[in-house]
C-alpha cells in the first residue's frame, strides 16, 4: 500500500510541473549548450570544406541535400524533402589552371562562370583581340582558329554568350572560325555568375563549346599590350568544367519539430542551401544554413516540445531566382495564415543584435527575447518598436527567400545583424566572388546567432497565439 501511495505522489508531482517550467528549462539548456557545445562551425566546415560550392545541377548540391536531411533525422526531426524542379543537364567544376608561355611567363589568375565549357585537357593558343566591325572581322578571320580572343570590356561575372549584345561581338562567327575561347577583364575579387534562363535552356544537343574566361585585370592589360606590340607568346589553359547527364532534380530540405497543441501552426527559420561554385559558398549562404541547422539541433537535443511547430527550411535554387521558397509559398505547402513569422538568414556571418517589429508584436517579442538580452557579453540585444506607418505589401520578388512570404502577406521579420566587435566585415568583397570561403566566417557571431534564433523561435512557438499581423503592411 505504501508503494502505491509513493507512485501516486510521483505521478501527481510530475503532472504538477507547469508547461512554463518546462519551457524555461529548455531555454536554459539551449543557452548553456550554445556556450559549451555549439556545432555551428562544424556544420559550416562540412558544408563548405567537405562538400563545397553547390549550384543547381551539381553533385555537391545533391550531397548537401542528403547530408542536411540525415542530420535533421539524427536529431529526431521530421524531414520533408520537397522536389522543386529539374534542370536538363547538370554541371561540375573541376580544377582549373592557366599560364602565359613566354620569357616573362606567369601563372594566370582567372575563373569561369558556371555552365560554361571546359578545355578538354590543356589547350595552347595564340591571342587575338576581338574584332569590333565587319572589316576587322574579315581582317583577323584567318587568325581565329586555335586562338584565345580578348574582349575589351570589363566583365560583371556573367557568361559572355548571355550578353544581349553578342551580335556586336561577332560571337557566333568567332566560334565558327575555331576560336578556343573568350577572355574578359574581371574586377577584383573575381565575380563569377551564371544566367538562370540560359542554364535551363541548355540541353545535351546545345552544350556550350568554347571557354569563357574572366581574367585578373592587371594580367589582362599585360597580355593585351603584348598583342599590340606583336610579341611572341602563347596562353595555355586547362579547365575541367564538364556537363552531367540530366535531368537533375533539386529539392528543399525542411526539418520540423512538431507542435503539441497546434501542430498545424508554424514558426519558420530559413536559409538557402545552394550557392555559387567559384568558391565554397561558406558565407552565401553556408553561414545561414549552419545557423539554422544549429538552431534546430539545439532545440531538438535540449528536449524542446513547443506548442506549435517550428520549421527549419533550407531552400534550393535561391541563386537561380528564389526557386525553392517560391515553390513552397506558391504551392501553399502550409496555409499562409498558419505562419506566425518567417525568419530569413542570408547575409554576412554577423551577429543578430536586434529586431524591429510593428507595435502589435512589440510586447510578444519583448517577452520571448528576454532570455537573450545579454547573452553575448558586451552586446545588449534590443527589441525596437517600428515607428511610422507601415509600407505596402511588396509586389515583386526581392533579393532573398523572405520575398515570396512577404508578397503573400506572411510576416517575414528578421533579426538585424551587425559587427559590434569591429571585424570590419565587407560583404561586397565576398558576395558571389572567389572569396566566399570558410576563412571569411566569424564564429564569435555565428554561434550566438544560432542560440538567439533558437530561443526566439521557441518562444514564439509557445505563445498563446500567433503573432498579430496588424501593422505589417498598409493594406
């Protein structure tokens, strides 16, 4: 009889533990684990240094999708693999090298846009300046076979056959004359892009056939002057770009911690998994991916059981035109009205230091942000009430994955990120360039940002209500 009474007392005691106590316990554990066992940089290291640049159509993006899904599953999350689309052919970038062969020869610093041709082994050739008139073309036509062609304009990173003015370059005629490829002067650091529409039009029957090289501007000037001076030299390039048999599918990877009381209501965090591949995509957007993944891991491993569901969304095809987030929103994967807020992280590897919200959200955010006010020593996290009248709902897509949520009236308020410790981070020197590498990441900012993201998302998921939409937009 005594043992039965003890069991009954234990059951009663367990039932008396309030949800608020459980939530506070989870938050304390997230804060502590975030300090002592933070995995943000491990995620970033694996993604950028083990997998590397991740464009649509690449084996690297496919590997990243599988890895993220497996990580989410290992932490106990539900996983949604959402097929967004497919591309006719895939693309892989292998090693690339180049040199000037002459008495004063040099190793060349260059890059090529994605979805452009390789050399099929080392290719040596003389150099010709691109003709700009029919008379010039006829004069140099016989010299174009086996030549590298200098194009006297500064590249913005786009493939040269994307240009609307290719007819002024005699592009097709130069290709038909047997040129090895085109060389443009690049800005530094070298930016390498690809044309979204052009890539989707490539098929096994119309693959690009000549190289498209963006060269260090100082080296370009040296080479051009040698041509003008009629110096005897050659250029040699070995570019291992190649195309993959398609079609190649691409996917959103979404992890879910399912809510207990309101499983069909959501707080969402997101970043994009794809990246440009001239570097390793560490900052854009390996930084955001790593922070979102660690927020998920912290909540899952610390036993979070929120009232409403928390979604951790790693989108595909952001660099191709917000394809993944657009698909999620336009296909109404979840009802718009069921989303409390979508937080997007797609910028520099800086620190979440504040958030600005409409008046109707202010008290809720003050409450849920209380635990992280002074989490980072020397930085006070602030919640600011937005002043003035709200602006209209956006009618066209912006530059990141929050856009289609906002266009459809979904709150997409995100943290303000800054550089309080003076790392002098300049995103413009990294964004879409050859510099987008792991050594540009800032652990002192990314690790606490993952903790802040986890705590705020968990707090919103445990409110007694969805966030008010009053004052989000003027409509």
